[in-house]
C-alpha cells in the first residue's frame, strides 16, 4: 500500500513540473516580418511544372 502512495506522489510531482501552460506560450509568440518593416509576408512564387 505504501508503494502505491509513493507512485501516486511521484506521478503528481511529474505532472506539476512538466505540465504545459498554454497562456505563457501564447504570450511569447511575436509575429516576425520576413521581407520589410510592414510585417506582410509575400506569397510564395508559383511552382513551375516541367513535364
């Protein structure tokens, strides 16, 4: 019975320390511009089909 409590406590600690906080991840996302200062990303060039 004591082993079950130890296992449950270990699982609980792991879930607390390794859990993901989606709010902190969403706050850190900063859009980055690739080709200029306006922040608009141009569409990719059309693919050439060779046949």
